[in-house]
C-alpha cells in the first residue's frame, strides 16, 4: 500500500465511517478506511441498540431530526431484517410526570411525521389487562404502546465495512492515522498498523469520522491549516444487563422525575438491557466504564416501576460509551444536546478537501453517509456526485425475500436439518443469507470443527477471521456476537484464552475439547 493514491481516506471505523466508505466505494470512488482499534469498538457498539426516531426529541423541538430518523427507520429495517426488526414499546403513564394529553399528542406526531408501512401505530392500553402490565407496580393503570426498531449495532458496522470492501474499499483495522498534511492538492498521510509499522498513502480527500475524537484529529493529527467552526460535546452513556425481568416481547420506555428516559428491552433471549445515562464526560474516551452512581441510578429507575426490585448485585454485564455530540451551547444538560449531525467541509483554494462529521445517531447513519459523499463528490468534481444508491440496497445477508425472517429461518433449517434449532437461529440472525457461507459444505456438527465454547465452532471463527476482521476473543464474544453473555462467568476467562489462542495458532485447536 506504500504510496497508494485514494479518492477518499476515511478515518474512523464506527457506523458513520463505515457508512461513508460503503456509499463512496459503491459510487466508484477509491476508498481506504483506517480504524485505530476494531470496528465498532467504541461508541458504535455502546448504544441502546435502537432504530428509532427519538420520541423524546420532540420535547426539545427537534422535529426535523425526528422526521429524518423516522424516514430512515423503515429503510434500514428493509435493508437488514436479520440484524434489525420491529419492536413495540410500552410507556406506562405516571400522572405526576408528563400529562396524558402531552403523551398522546407526541405519539400522534411520531406516527405521522413520516410514512409508515412496516410498523403499526400507537394506541392507549389498559395496564390491568395488557401482558406488559403484569410486572409493573399496581398503581400503574394505563399506558401507551408504539413502534420502533431494534438493531445489533456492532454487526451493523461490520456489515457496512463488508459491503464497502466488496465494492472495492480497503479496510484497515487496528491501523492508526499518525499524521496527515496537505501538499500539491493531495493529502499525504502516514498510518501505523498493530505491529508499529508505518506506511504512507495519498488521498484526494479525507473524511474525518472519528466520533469522540473528531475534534482531536482536527487540532493535531491533521496538521496545521485546517479550519473548523464546530466542536463536539462528549456525553457518556452507560447500560446494564440483568437476567430477564419480564416474559413478554415488548420493551418499556420509562419516564424519570428528572425528565430523562430509561429503556428496558428484551435482550439476547435470557436478559434485559437497561439504559441509558447521559453525563458530561471529560476523560479518555477509549477507557470509559460505568460508575457505581450510574448503576444505582439505572436500578432505581427500574425499581420505580417494577414490582421485583434489582440492585447492583443483579447486573450480569455493563457497558459504556462516549458519544461525540454536536456542541450545543443552548442545551442545559447532556440529555438536551441535539442528536442531529453536521457535516463541515474545509476546502482551501487549490487544496485537498477535508470533511468532518460532528454528532449523529445510529438511525441516521445512512443518510449522513449519503450527504457526506455528495459533498465530497462535489468538492472533488467527481462524476460519482449525485449517483446515490444505498436507499434500496440490502446490507450483506439482508437480501431476505420480503424481509420475512421467519420464512428465511425455516428455509435454512430445511436445508440443514442436522443444525440445532438455537444455532440455526443465531446464524440466521447474525449472518442472514450468508449463514450458508459459515456452514460451508458441512453436513454435521463435526464438520464445523471443535466447539471452542458452547455453540461456537471453528468454522465460525474462520469465517469471522477471514471475512469480518476478527482477531481476538473480545471481537468474537462481545462485538461480532454477544456469546460472552452466555458463557458462565466461571468459564469466561478460559473461553477467552482458548479463542485468543486459536487466533494465534488455529491448528492447535484440534486437540481441544469443548468447555
């Protein structure tokens, strides 16, 4: 790669960076994406994992953002029905908080700001009769139900990267941008890989999609001569995961007295995902963890509604991320900071353009990427300008007929009757129509190789290594899947050691027995 020239160098392997790489490469631009860690290793795997318009943003007057997100919601649900699916949300009514008329008005707007085809509208419910009322305290008599969507956020990022590569992009994970400077109408950049080896590339433009680090790059790594009028506010969001707190398939959205919103969502079949917090953050964005105070806050929020109370001792897993939100001087607190995005294009005369991404949310990543490539195409005077293509294009594995996941799953099981039902379901969810690529020519579990952990066979590890940039146990257990949750705490260290060992010397796995 030494000295190679690209149309676009994308910095950042989160959802915005991989979305830009996918869109740009699909329009015929040559693309190199570099990510200093693994794909989706920070903000983009630390979300509440929702494809949603953002009901609460209506309260802040963010009508344009909500409309844009609602429009994208159904586009994404059709593009990847294996990793995204509709979800019904229940909002219990607490008379001492937002009045019922305000909630009804908000839900009416939410239903009608954008056209709906896949998702049913909202309605009022009697909590004493609805299954979602059973786990809640008896004083809750009424509520509302509405629709949004669920997404496996880390896999969404990986699938964008896979699609980008299949359209010609070069994806370099664990590769850091050391510096970049403009010279003779090009960017001259030095990158460093995980072995501390450096190489130089040239690019006609740079897309700075570094998320929480976008301003840091502008101030240092991208050299002198870059100009920006914007910055990001770092906001920390934390989540906890407990054993399953309810049996039905609806999620909850709870109002807190401080006007924040907390979700309780069915997660990985056996668990409940609870979050999120919104706190100003001033530390190292790559070393963020949940605090005891955040854990207590989330537990208290749940205990305000559920009959069965939880405490810190019930937390099975937690995760935290830092969102680089567009700085909003008018926002009184972190919860009120806009989730909209801004694309800033720096184009000095006769110099290579720099596009920086400020803010954004996972639901609008595709639209953000489309607009970013439009701007870059115009700045580069490229014939690719205007040839948008991603709105109707499925993500890898998402070409499921009529977006009917259940029918697709039945077909996969019919073709592979030897495959256990739970494993067939997980493969179908994770890989969609590409599940057969994981299975290869296997006709029995033995053909998949050793079970390095329950339900994790060598065939899948090979697929993740060769096709999805996985290099270690953390990539596999916590980003490409959530198998780490399903491994007992007493064996997690051993499973982690085995997977890490497989990536170093896969042939040695032939002598292992399953944990």
